[in-house]
C-alpha cells in the first residue's frame, strides 16, 4: 500500500466534476496536501517547509481552504505533540491551481464551476526533492517514534507518464470526456498532449507543443464527438513554453 508520511493512504484523485462542463482540462498527475512540519527540539529531525501528507482534494487544487484541510488531516492522523507542529504550508499548496485560474480560465472567460479538471495519471508522484526529504528526514523520525513508514511513487518522466496512461488510463479518460461533453479541451504540457492524441478517433499530426504557432486550436473527434482542442503549456513547463504562453491571448 502506498502511504504518505504520518500514515494516510495514497488514493486516486477524482476529477473536479461529475457532470457536463463546457471546458475540460487535462494535466499530468495530481499534487498533494502539504504541511509545514517543525519536529520537536531534540528529535533529531530538521524543519521541513513543505511535506506531502495527504491526497490533493482535486486536480489543480487552488489551496484556498488549506487551513481547514490541514486541521482535518491532523484529526485523521490523531496528531500528537511529540511529533512537533504541522501547519499550513504558507502558500505552497495550490500554486499550480492558481496558475490555471489566472493563465487559463480567466483568459478563456471560464470559471472552475464550468470546468472539468483531471490528470493523465490519478495517483500522486513525489518529486526528487520530496523523496529525499521523506527518506532523510521523515523516515528516521518515523522509525524512532514507531510511526508508519512512507511509500510514494517517484516522479515520472514524460515518456513514463504517457506510457502508463496509455496502458491503464485511457478507458477512464474516455469515460470522463463522455460525462463532461465539453466544447473545448485544453491539455497542459507535452505529456497530456500525447495522451490526448491517443484518445482521438484519428491521430492528429501534432506530436508536441511548438513555440512558433503556440496556442493553435485544433478540431478533433473523440468517441465520435467533435471537439475543439487547445494544446497549452503546463504550469511547470520549460522557459520557452512559459514565454510563449505569457504572450498568448485567445482570439
């Protein structure tokens, strides 16, 4: 079983909606709920500015109810004083969600209530930095205090995201598209772009994002349903794509 530090099970992140939405956004994989963790003095563990401890409430969560969710998490794990302090992560929950609102939804004149947001993969993956913190800081602390160990999947490459999604997630994504019945699909980043092309009835010629000609809308059919598709950059995209996106304005 995959588990976060302090014992919460890693579970699939559900999409942000369950009924028809005119806009469908596809990302790569979910983030997590993070806490700022200050171990007690003398515990032999260092301060951690952002520790992943629970499943993200929804894909590209904006972090606005962070304090309440951290309180609820502390209650679920039965937080004890001997573990130190766990507090909201001071702006490190929700930056990608805020980016999507500012750089996608606002520019397209949609809001989250009109949008189905999901990911190619539905399980949290730890970044290299997060895995180092879990192994070097939380792991020894957990052993000393008899806490549950943490077992997280590692950060995947673009090819790993695409291959895993094509092997195991296309039926889920087709089902989500059928429920959402969107008019417009936005993919964020090259991994999502490549997975979405695998869903198409006829494989489009585009293989990756281009800086020249960025933000070109493509007519496509998925499951017999005609859609407009807009491939855009991911919030964590390389600088060249970020620069192209910064100048993008919908026509």
